[in-house]
C-alpha cells in the first residue's frame, strides 16, 4: 500500500508536484515542498489539515509562554524559516479543493498505474511524473489575476540549511551523541578540545546524511547506510563511515565560536598582591 502526497494550486488547479511514499510522513511533505520551491518558488501560504505533521499536539506550558516559544512541528519550523504562512483547515469542507483532486486521481491515476503494471514505489513515482503534465494540461486554468504568488528561490545550497530535520543532544563524557539507536563519535576540536556536556544540534538531511553543529560550527558529518527513503529520527551510519568526517565549515550567517581559553598570567614575585599580607597591624588595616 502506497500513500500519495500532493498539492494543488488554489488559483490555477495545477498540481505543482506529487509523490508516492510508503506511508504519510513528514519527510514526504518536506520533499513535496522542496520540489515546489525549486520548480515554482516559495508560495505565500500553505493550506493544510490539522495533522500532527503540521500542528503540534503538545500543550503550551507556562515555561513555553514565558519564553515566547510555542510548541511546533518540524514542518512548522520549516515554513516559518521560508516565510510561508501555514493555514490550518478546521473542517473537511474547508479542504474541498484537494479532496476533489484526490477523488479524480483515485480514478485516473490508479488506471494509469494499472496499465503500466507498476508494483513498486519507484515504478509508481515514474508513472506519476509522466501523468502530472498530462493532467495539468487538461485541468489547469488561468488564474483570475495576472502574475504569480510564488517568490523566486535562492540556490538549493542555501535552501538545504532549512530543508532538514533538527534535534538537540547533549554530548556524553566520551565525546559521543546518540541518535537513531547509534552512538556517534564527534572528533575533538582544536587543541584536542572535548565537547562533553555541550548542547549540539543534529541536522538530518533529506539525502540521509547527518551533520553535527555547535554554536554555528559544523563539527562532523555521517553518511547514511541507505539514503532512501528518509525516515525522521531513524538513521544507520554507513559501514565505511565509522570515523566521522571532521568539518571546519562555518555557516555564513553564524559567527565562529571561541573554542580556546588563554591562561591568565601569573603575577611576579614582587607584585603588590603578593606583599598584601606584609606589615598588617593587629586590627587588620595596612600601614
């Protein structure tokens, strides 16, 4: 059983992109939005249901309220960074456009898959990408107003900073972190500096690999044993990457941290501080 993840342009009824996944998951919506941003640009807003992929089920705590941090999902963090408004549908009727789309696809797309004898995820996605241009040519229409609401995107290498899943971990005494049931070794920093007890950020990228970041510096990267399909919080390091690749790349928008501490100079033997106790009166005051 496969799950179809798709979007429809509310102004033109075009399907900008769609893909099959083994199940409905956050990585599928990341891939969907990433392709739309690359092919069309950033949309002004996204209209979605109240699935926990889009809306966090966590209740706001007093600490969250005082800190000004509302519980949010990885997807909500992503669209906020991209400057996209996320609008939550509050009734099935509010999603009528996309529901009618899936009704059409369940008829026409299923027949196309059957004719192609598609039986795997890869084969289904190949059929889908050939199906979409024909569907759009028949059902898409001109927008009521001229122009485009999509905003031009920067190069992909800049988008990659946002299109990843982020987690925080505390480094153990042996300079390791745990992720996906695996212990990952962080290389020592300058002058064999350990990162024990430091809070680091893990970036799980859509091609499967992990990068470890601390105060704007990328400390290490780990290749994945299998890049597809990407699973949130699931990771198995590749067999040939037991030793992580040490990084020295500083993100352009983040400052490089100071990782060394200079020792304080020792005062000389005749320094006044060393002679402070000499010549004190019984009452404690100096002459």
